[in-house]
């Protein structure tokens, strides 16, 4: 089915195709899991197991801001340096399948989250390794702690896809509405929210689906629905913050918790089902894949194995993008493992993916015309390459929304938004968190 992505600025429309996918269920359990020690945008966790140890499914194998759990039972056979879905490199523990499963295939727990204290909810979410995937993957427990420290904190949940070319959020809402809504509510309880703002896209109902009782879920916490324009990137933190300042100026936005359906579902699974973050729902799309599917995949599964489960390549792939056509990262190694922030694979053939040979900038101004933050992406990238750390450049880097609009329209195929993202390492701490 053909879809159109309309930019907030520049009058640009991008056409793309999405198949109508049914949930195919659980992917095959990998015989070898390669589990990265880095499951969010922070530092790697520290291993607490060594080569030769036997581990149980769900056992903590590394500790850090986000603990890492064994996705399968088996024997730790060593460490390996691997490419990660975000384009970086990292260490990973290798587990060879052996023994019985303690979680998969067993009867699920059904804990009543309403009977659990806020402190205990936070502890469970931290122990289960839940990551907030709203934009950059970050430890959810740290975000909750920061929000609770402010007076009358606000929970903000985007109920539509951040990148419409990888519609995992809308699919999760459709597959698991009760779980997602309970996940939102339990997180509102965990952060002691004074207000909940639910952001919906124009053309969709500004109300919960049938069977969802807001009073039962949120008790006395006021809940507001706010309609966002159907323009990309309307789902970014910057756009949502601006929208709420206009529509609900009384909201406290000092330290809000930004949330998406992926995170809400993970929180529900951790608290209600007592399941750590050892699997993800993964969309596999594109003209070069034999069977596009929506699968639940164990973390540590190699991307090549996921592609094999989808029937392999229908034709020679020209490019594989992780996490969407707009914000995604190109994948160059099929031995890259699935992580907690892997949400989609887009396998493109030569016809749907023109040449990506990077050429010199032709100074056409296309990137400037479409940038929703009114930045000059090309000039910012050239400054980063020169290691220019002037205040104007630093503020441009901090203001970048990472939406990818500039890269899509660039005739020279310069990966502008990725280079600007790489420039965030230049930012002082106050600017690094300015747009949040």
C-alpha cells in the first residue's frame, strides 16, 4: 500500500510503500545469542558472568544503568566485539543454547500493578532493564527518578509513529491495546504524575479504544488528549513540547516523562507479566525481503537469522536500514545482533534505493528549506568537520531534531543528520539536554 509522508516545512512529500502485515508470532529461538553489553545510548554494562558459566533465561548477565539479561538459557562461550544497530561497535556476550527455558512457553504471571507501591514499581522497572525508546534509548528508571524530583510532573505519551515509514508504535497499539494502556497508567503511578497528556495524530480518535476506562486506569490523575498535525516530524520532543505549550499552557514541562507505546508495553511486561527485556517486536519490511513480517524476536538474535526466517532475500539487497527510512541507520553486517532498541529492518532493492554514492555539496539549499528547526544543516556539518565549537554551531547541533529530512532531500547523499548527531559529543552538558 502506498503512503505519503508530508514534511512540516518546505512543501516536500515523500512516497513510500507499506504492506499490511499480520503478527507472525515468535521468531525461532537462536541457537547462539550474541548479547550486546550496550542496550541504550549510555555506557556499556559490566559482565557478571564469565566464559564457561551456565545461565538461565532472564538471568542478569551484566549490570549497569540498564541491566542486561540472558535471552536464552545456555553456556557463556566468550566475548565478541560486534557492530550494533545504531552504527557503533560494542562488546557482546555469546551464549550457546542449552537447558530448559524458565520464561518462554511457561504460564505468564498476572500481577496487579495497582497494588504495587510507586517505589516498588520503579525498582521492578530498573531490575527488568526497561529502556525508554521515545527518541534515543535511555534507562527508564533514571527518567522516572528525574520526573519524580519535580513538582507536579507530567507524563507525555505519543500515540502515533515517530517515523511513519516504520510503523511499530501503531502496530503495537493495535495488537496489545490493553497492555499498552495499562503500561501508560502504571508509569503514571510510578512517577506520581500530576497530569497525563496523550498526543494523537489528526484524523485519529481523541479518545481511548473500546474497553479502556480512563477513570479505572488513571484514578484522579487528569488525562488530556492533544491533537497533532499530520506532518513529519510532529512526533519529536521539540514539536510536542511546542504543541503542549500552545494547547495546554498550564502543564508543568520542567521534567516531563516522554513515552511511546513500545516503552509502555515493555513496562507492562516487566511489572504485570514479570518478564525482563529479552525480546522485541520487530518489523521486517522492504522490496528485497521474501516475506515481510512482524515478529517477536529474542535480543541477541543476529539480523541475518531474522532475514532467513523471513524467507531470505527475494533479490539482491541494495541497502538495509534499521529503525526507519527517515531516522534509520544503514546496516553493513548481517552478524549485527538485535537489541532492545531495534524496532524495524527495511531491506531495499536497487529500484527502491538509488545510488548512495556521497558527493560534494552543491550548495542547493534543499536541506535548509526542509529543516523543521530552521537550521542550516550543510553549514553545521562543515563546521563539525572543521571541529568548530563556536556557540552558534553548538546551538545548531543541540537544536537538531534528528528527523532526517535534510538527508532525504540532499542530492549529494550527504548523511547530514547522522553527522550532526555525531557532533553532539562536542556539546557541554547544559546544551546537550537543552531541547529536552
